[in-house]
C-alpha cells in the first residue's frame, strides 16, 4: 500500500511539474505574440515614415541628377523646389552618399 501511495504521489508531482512548465512556456509565447502585434496606429506610423523616406530619397536622386551633386542640407531641397517641406520626423542625412535614414 505504501509503495502504491508513493508511486501515485510521484506521478502526480511529475504531472504538476510538466503542467507548470507547459503553462510557463505558454505565457512566454503569448508575451512574444503581444509584443509583435502592432496597433493600427503603429502600423500607420511605419507606413507614413516609409513613404516619407521614399519621397526624400527620390527627390535627392532628382537633385543629384540635375545638379551633379547632393545638397548640403535637406533644407536646400525645399528652397530649390524639389520638395514642398521636410516631412516630420527625425532624419539623418549623409551629404556624401545622399542617403536619408
């Protein structure tokens, strides 16, 4: 009787251990899923930034094609009429390569 009780207790404890481990993994998975799901606002911001970046890079290529060099600043693109305004956001502009990030 004692051996059977110890065996049943061991099986129950092993089951609890594996169940706890399973639920722990499930909570980590749901955490990751929650972190990767983007809200519509986040997605719209990404699309707007991507679109603005394309507009800037296209205007820079046109500027270089017509003037033979990249502008010294992005403001020069506005004053030369290549773009109406610099889009909102933080832009890093490399004058040697004409790359905007």
